[in-house]
């Protein structure tokens, strides 16, 4: 019953892009690189805490900060999950997609820790970002 619409939540996922060089006020390269992500994809998937004993053992002490989504390619419209992506679960993106400006921080609250794709079923494990509030 993982596909019931009433159990699905809106999740935004943004994949990492190659690092970009920060430019100064005159447009010159500074030699400092920044991490950037693409525009978030809006997905409607079932996200829950992990309950399987083997999965709980696999994550050890991090188990309380892990959420799991199980879906098919059809459920996500062909979207391909990538490890180290960022996600917004229970909140909406604030439009900031780089980590260079500390005065305007990104508001993501999860990262994609692990993706298991068997061809017919995809299991995605989201890990709570440090300092993020509860989803």
C-alpha cells in the first residue's frame, strides 16, 4: 500500500552540479570555489522512518536521523536519485542553491545518503542535515 496518495508527502530534491568559481564585484575570478545545486524537483513520495531491523543496524547510531522512501520510476516520473543530493522534506526551498553566502543559507533539511535501485523498485535513504529542524 506504499502508493496510496494520502500517505505521500511533497519532497523537493536538488542534485549537485560541478563546483563554480566565485567572482568578485568586478567579475574577476577569486580562486574560491562554491558548491551549487540544480533547481529542485518536486516529487510526491511516501517517506517514513526505517523500521526494518537490518536497515536499523546498517545505519547504527544515525538511525534516528534517517528517513526512507520506496518508490518506482513511475511514481517519480522517471526522476533519478543521486547520492549527496539535498532534499526539503516538510518545508519548501528558499531559492538559495549555493553555499557561498553565509548571510543567505540554504534551508534544506535532508541529504540523500543512499540510493538502492533494483530496476523495479527504488529505496532512497534521507539523512537529516545537521542543525535541521524536524520534518
